[in-house]
C-alpha cells in the first residue's frame, strides 16, 4: 500500500491515485510528504484538489517540474533544505480544491501557473485602490493600448485581442481567487475583494472599448463614457454577475457620431459577453438605461438630463444612486454624475416614491420560486437585498439633508447610517456582519464554476464542501453554515421590516420634513410657520422654537429627533392639541435624552412613536402622568405592556413593599398607584382592550392602594400600649360601585371596634383618638405629591356628614341607623363596599347595613322621600345656567337619572332578588331586566346612556386633566372627547348627537320607572 493510501483521512482512494500519478509525473515524491497531505486535507474538496493539480501539471507538460521547484526551497531564510513552501502550496491547493473554473483556465493556459506560485504573490486585496490602477494598466496593455491616452486605442484587433483580454482578466481573477481563499478571515476582507472585482470589471470595459475604438473609431471622434450602475458602480461586485451600465455621449454629438457610438457600445458589449475561443466574462446589461430595452442604447448628456428631470420613474433614481464612471471619456463621465446624482437626493419627495421602493422589494420576493426561496442568500427574506434595500431607503430619504450618508457602497453606507443615528450602531453592526458573511457565501457558491448563482446547495455533500470553503477554523460543517446563515437571515429580516416600514420615512419627505429642515437649510421660516398653521398649530412660531431646540446641533439625540420629528409633527396635527403635544414631547425628550433606548424606540418602532404622539396630542392627563414617570414610555413599544396587571402579582408587589419598607411604604405604594394609573390611562387613550373594564380596574387599583396604606399607617401608629382594635375602610359612592373614573374622589367611611376585654372610659377615649389618627394619617399620606399621583379620601358621606365623627364604632353605627337613619342614607349604603381592614369587622358591618339597604318592605313614605329628594336635587344642585340636556351627572337622562332609577328598584326588591344585591349600577340594571322589573329594551337604553355619560366624563378628564360637569360645547374639547371615545376625526358633532339622543331616551324611561309617569 502506498504512503498516501495508508492515510485514514478525507483523502479518498481516488484522490490518492491522483497523487500517485502526480509523483510519477514530477519524478519526485512530492505527494508523499505528510505536510503536503495535511494541506490537501484542509482544502474544501481534497479529491477535487488532487484531480485539479494533476490536470494542471499534465497540461504544463515539460514545465511541470518547475512547479516543484517553486514550492520547494533551500534558500528561504525560514525554510530548511528541501522543505515545502507551505504558504505557496496552500495557495495552489486552495484554488485546485475549490474552483474547477480556475483549473480549466490553467489547463487552457498552463503558462499562467506561475501566477499562483510566484514567491511574492500579487496580493490585490491588501491594496485595492492601487490595484485599480494596476488592473487597468494590465488589461489595456493586454490589447496594446496606452493607459495614459485619454482615449486608449488597442493595437491588437479581432479575436486575438479578445482572447488576450479575456485571458488577462482570468489571470487577474485567478490571483484574486487565490488571495481570497487563503485569507484567514474572509469576512474581514470581502469588501476589498468586491472592490477589486469591480475595478477589474471596469478595467475590462476600458480595454474592450479600446478594441472597439481601434476597430470603429481610431481617430477618437466620439466622446463616449461608460457609467456603471448597481454593484459595479458601488464597487461591490461579486465574482459572477451581470454588469449594469449606461452609455452617455457628449451633448455636442452629431447624428453620425451617435450611430458610430451605438456601434462602439454594441462592439464593447460583444467583446465582453459573446461566446468565443475564451469564455465570456459576464453579461453587459443595459436594461437600466432610460426606457429600458426599448430605449436608445446611447444618449447624449442633455438627453439624460431631460429624461431624469421629466420622465424617469421613481425606481430609476434608486438605480442612479450607484452610478460611477468606469470607462471612456473622463470628462463626459464626470459631467454625468455631477449633473444627475443631485437628482437622486430630491427623488424621495416624489409622490409614491417610498411605497414604490417597498413594492419593488415585495415583488422581488414574490417572484422567487417557492422551491428556491429557503436557499436564496441574495433575493430571499433576510438576504443581501434586504440589507441593501434597507440602507438605500434610509439614504434616499435622509440624504437630501445629510451629505455624509451619500455613498453608493452598502458597507460604507451602513457605517455612516450608524454613526449618524439613522440606525443603531448595534443594528449597523448586525447588518454589516450579515452582509459580509452572506457575500463570502455567495462568492464561495460562484467560485467553483464561475457561474452566477446565489443558492445554497440542497445536496449534503455539496453543502459540506461549501462550508469548508467558507470557514477557515473551528467546525466546518454544513450544519454550522446553515445555522449561521439562518441566524443572520432572522436578524436581517427583523431589522429590515423594522426599518423598511418605518412610518417616519414617509413623513420625512413630506410637508413636515421640510418644516423640520427649514432652520437647517436656511429656508423661509415664514413658509414653515404657514405650513404648521395650516396643519392646526395655533402658535407656529412657538412650535418652530421647539423644533429648533429639539434638532439643533450634531448630538446623537438631535440627529435621531430630526428623523422622527416630521412624523411626530404629522401625528400631532392629527390630534386636537398639536402645540401642547409638541411642548410635552420636548419636555419628555429633555427627561430621556440620555437614554439610548428611548431614541432607538422612537426611530425604530412605528407603534411606539405613533402612540407617543397620540397620547401627547389627545390627553393632557396621561401626558402629565407620563412626564412624572418618563421611563414608562417604553411600554408603548408593545401594547401587551398596557394590559391589566394580574391582581395577584400586583398584590404581591405591594406586599413586598410593605415587608421591605414597613411604615415608610406609603411613598413607594403611592408611586406604584401612580404607575398603574398611568398604565390604565394609556390603555384608555390608545383604545387597548375593553373601555368598559376601566372603571373596575381603577377601583381595584384604589382598593389595593388604600388597603396597603392602612397596613403601613397601622405599622407606624399602633404601639404596644394601644388597645386592641379592628378597623375597616368602607368605599362609598362610585368607588363602592367600582365605577370610578380618573375624576373620582374616594368616598369613604371608617368603622372600628375594640377587641378583647371591655374598655373603660379612658381607654375608649384613647382608642377613639388613635383610630382618628389612623384615618387622618391615611388621608394625608395618600395625597398626591410632585412625584406621584395620590388618592383623595373623602368621608363626607359618613353619618351626619362633616358634623359627625370621622370614625365610628360598629355599635355607634348600629345605634345611629336604628334611631336616625333616613331613606337617602339607606340609598347611599347601596354602594357601600368594604375594601380594607379586618375581616370579622367587615363581615359584621356588612350584616348590619344589609338590613338597611335591602329592606323587607319600603314604606310609601320612604318612596315619596326618595322621589322628592331626586326632584329637589335636579332643581337645586344643578348649576345656574347649566344646560339640563348636557350635564353629565345631574342632567336629564344622565348618570343620576339612571342610578336613582336602579337604586329605587334595589330598595324595593333587593331583599327578595339576590341579583340586585350589588354595588354595581350596570349589574343591578341587568338583574332588574332579567327579573322582569323593567323591559330589557329599557334596561339597555338606560345602560347605554349611563355608559356614554361615564365615558364622556373620563374622556374629558383625559383630555384636559380636570373634571367635566357637562358634555363639552367648545369645538376642540368636544372633538378630543370624541376621538378618545373612538370616533373618527371630525366626530365631535356625531358624539354630541349620540349623547343627546341616548340621554333623551333614558330620561323618558327614567320618568316612567322612577316617577311613575
């Protein structure tokens, strides 16, 4: 058995046979050297490498031994006698084991083998700028043209010239492939590889044009320039791709010269693209020229100018972004870019421009065959195109005002976009890393046969070979390649969707984009003010001052705000108070300007930015809460953050505060209350969830806050010598009914009793004084502060009102109700609901009041008193000059009409109907209808009027931050109320009509059921 076949490795038996033949061919045992075998095994495909080397050496014939001399040295300072030059041999084997196309080239031209085994290989990728000049010189020299000539003309003509050009191109490509394949970190140099490929293509076009010029226009009478578009223009060409170009002529070109120029262009394309003795290089694609394939192949500069000014479609400006002169007349080429590139940065303001780019990207994805889509690294979701389109869209939108991001190259654009805040630096890094990796993969897919291809192989063995060509260290498996590719695709898809569909992009090129840029461009500030006034800003000069303050300077904050502000201004104007919204946004930004997450969220999350605008422009109440707790703006990035907190989780959180802080817990408890109040208000403003649940959520939050406050106060005030007692807090009114709004006070009564032995007079007095301190302590400590919203406890509904004791014993309540209770007090107790305190006392108090509020029999006298009191209240408590139709609480068919109707039914029937024993108006109303106490239709009408009045009170409070007595009459307030209740813009009068109609119907029903009319 040979030395080679004894190796147990990836070297197959067939490869071993090839190596035996190589040894025989060379006449020396090169392929038995273990170091050679190690290098062979490291190639992506050792079998292909051995076969390729054999094919090339066979083609080299008598010069084959020179190969051995090249890779074996006795003169190098680091090499012992007869030691292999591992770097050169690794370079040779990398090409042989990766690119059959390059092997074919060497077989056709074995004299090119020294290109691989020179002692000092031409490392183009290390100096791509210098390489551009060298490549042009080499390719022009291959056809006998002078690189210094302004219009180089070939001395070699016909097929021989084409053959020389193509061979020289392939030699350069061979060196580049070798340099690329042996790079330790291919992703780090892929930008240089793309630049060299682009410059090589440009040099080839210059050389092809030199041949065409020699054949058709040796006098150089035609001034023609070749403008590269697409990847060539951006210097990010891959190994095999169509090369997109347009041909431009000097404006003074005559008709005769135009015909000659057309022949020159056609001949240049034929030299590079048509089949021949040497394989074609690539397709010269001219489909991006004006009017596409139907348009003239060549046009003058003046014709291009007219076309792009008057006719060009939106997508053509996106293509023009990457325009670069690459061959032909330098002056004409420079005139092209100097004249037309400025139009690129104006194009985004054209109608439908952004939507057109988005539609184009979607069409590309939709046209990918279903079987290929998962394997596409170029056009598929999360592929190269998603990176490119994301960068280009941001450039086109913001490049009009920021020259620093005007670069055709994707990687350079990503770097600038990240530096200038158009995307996060982390996101720019993800995009850049993904792009580099996918470009390396695309190159490795193309290098084997030098075919245009962007598909990951679906064959396991081919995938394994591809992975070994991509990775130079670590695991080199197909699984790693696919995992890495899919992970990048997932990240790119997320970022692409986040960026590509940003609402702020549309606004940036609209009216408000011009407003934001006015002070930066030196545009007319009066025109900007007029635009703001037209969009509803009442103080446009003040608004401009805010805009200037927000966007001036070059800080990252200013750069990001400059991007998002046009959209915010637009959304502010969709609200009712754009001036107030802009001021609130400035205050919010001042609070969070150092918070990178805030700026990133505004820029990247359309949902969050639009929600911020909606809250600030519609709700002064929520805005003030948000300004107290600015970090809560992060909730707006995901509406799941606004859903009701799990009561048990919230209770556990507050319990933890009590455990950690004890008597000092009321401050963090109040902060928790304020935070959760904001959560509910934001949900309400943004229409998240069921609005009907909000009063109950507000009441439950107040319950927890007061209950925990009671515990904290008792921890503070109860002393070892304090007589044992039980204490309870009873919610009354709308709080007791779990029907509160943002406007509601916390109506409350307090009850207590001593526990244990009978107390003497002195101890009773001491305990009475103590429980009063507890009640007063709760009231004072729960009040709002600058930092947090609070709860205002109101004990005016207690027996005897303000004249009665603040806190009573249970026995005192019993005595009072037995002797002095009035029908209205029994009615008030219908909403009494214990919310805090000792369970035994709560149970006994509830038993006491149930007998009063659910009487077995309601005397006629009591019924008359209730009706009389209601009538007096309508006459006496309704404010003077108030419109009875619009008053939300005391007006005709409003809250009190519905509530008193329901409460009268409860007083009359709750002793026998369990469903009426509830503090909730709507629940009792439903029970009354179910038991036949009123027709279902009547109950539904009453419920609708009550709910609408409740919603209007809350909406007005949300808008202006203070309570409302009546349905607003002022236009802006009525409009804001309607918008907060889900009406469309301009729905204020519709709300007014709905309210008046609903309450009118409710009043008629109330008069029938309450007064018996």
